[in-house]
């Protein structure tokens, strides 16, 4: 038996339960640092990941998992401590994933199930009531047609940014269920960069290796913070709508990214930003990559779900019949003078097993940097780094 879970997302949210929200945000920040550390072990260049996407896929998975499989998933991905609390927080978050007249935000969930396959009613209820997922039968033995239908749906939901997520060769007579969440975001800067000010400027890939890249320029009031401990500057640039923002983390030294990443757990936390007038020089950049996550998640301690000891019997079958065989994510981001467009898709694949107006601060991004996109409540939606802006596409970045 096989099942896949796929999603693409970026989001905003509001929630009445501030305590639960803060606990979830703290967990999200911790997991972001943990998965970032795993990615940089095998990737030396540009990359983009969506930690919230990974958490959401496994949040749905744990709803059909049983102890100790479920406990391990929740603990190692820093999700709430019980299935009930996890489902409660997601039932509050997901309905808020809607755009407005100021930015585009679209989310959709769907489950493809093999004809006549008996998914358990409790899991279907959670998928429908918590994750808002519709259910449709499909013939996975017609693998080419099935993959085309699924990938076409994903492309449509992500404004044609995520392509070919499902390989037809992963579908066969053992495939039982595919769970999908897609989300698309496109936002404009509150303070856009004027295109006429963009010009070629030096970018130091290393202290001695310099290239010319298209660099945007602007001077406005931004949230700004300097960390002596991390030897880095933080700049937060908001998108229209006041729900989503991007944070650029720039090492003080041209070769300072390694030191910054060695303390990355201190990056994705709350910082004491102050509003200051900042002169910003930021390269335009675009990243598209595919990251294999199975080994990274195993390194973080999610192990049982990948073995014949996995208990996913809350989804279907008995203990040991379903186990996760692979986890992969595709992500896309494009940052320009007007704003940002971003999407991500994560797949979990299972197999049969039995205000200050003085002199502006200077924020010249002319060497490798780290960035992340957060919702208003400080969820990290996307995180990544740029070591060379003009090297825009890296497919199969991590194996």
C-alpha cells in the first residue's frame, strides 16, 4: 500500500488562543532552525525550504498515526504534544489562509484515494473537518494519467509554479492514497523598489570572488535590528496587508555566513526590532529547488515512521502495513522590485509493510545572506539563503 501527502504553502493567520499560538510559533521556530541545519550539511549554494509545509504534512499524518509513531512525529517536529492539540491548532489556522484585495493567498486541500480503498472514517473526518480536504477516487494503475491529473491540480492551485511533483513511476497497483495541500502567495512590498534605481552592483560570493548582479535600492522606515552576538543585521520588509513580511539576515563580514549558520537556532526567534530609516541595497533573486528530506528527518529523530514498526493504522489497515518511504519538497520564490511570489509542495510517500529620521542605517546586501518569510504571528513560512543571486535555479538541490 502507498500513500502520498503533498502540499504547497505560505500563510497568514489570527487566533484567539494566544497561548496555544505562541507555543505553536515557538515550535515552528525551533523546527525551522533544526531543518535548516540539516539542509546546509548537503547544500553549499542557494536553497529554499518551507518548514511550515513539512510540519503541516506530518500534522495530518500523525492524525492517522498511533503511539509511539505519532508521539515521535509530534516531538521531533515540535508540534503540539497531543493529537487533539495539534488538530485544534490547525483547525484554527487553516481557515485563516485567505488573501484580500492587497495580496493573493490561496489554499486548497484534496485527497485522492484508490477506487474502493477503505480509508478509516475517523481519519476522513479529521481530513475534512480539520484540514478541509475533499476526497476523490482515482485509478493509480493508470499511472501516467493519474500523475497528470494530480500534477495539473497542483499547478493550478499554485499559479503554475510547482510542476511535476508526482513522478508517474512512483504510482502503481500498491498506491492507495494521496493527500494534497496546495497554497499560493503573491504579495507586494509596502515600500516597493523603483525599477529605475536597479543597477548592476558588486556581490561578493566570497571575500575575493566578486560578480555583478542586479541590485535594487530603496530608503524607507523599516524594522531593523543589529545582533552583536550573531555579528549580523536584521531587516524586516513588510508586504501590503500587514500580515506577511520578509526578514533579511546579513552577516557583518563578507565571509560571515558560516558563523551565522553555526548559531542558526538564534536566528529564527523574536528580536527587538526598532523602526529606523534604512538605506537598502538588495539583489533580485529567484530560487527553485527540490529537496530530499527523508535522511534529514531521520537525523532529527523521526525514525519509526520509516520502518516496519510504523503504526499508521489510523489511516488504513493494521500496524505495519503502511510506512513512509520518502519525503520530498519542491519550493519556488521570486523576489523583485514590486514584491514576492512563493509556493512550496511537500510529499510524504508511504509503502506497503505489513521611527527615526536621522542618518539612515546602511543595509548593503553585497555578500551571502539568509532570509525567511513570516506571518504576523512570527510563523516561519519559508527560509533559505542566497550565496549567488544570479544562480537562480537549483533543482534536486539535496539528495
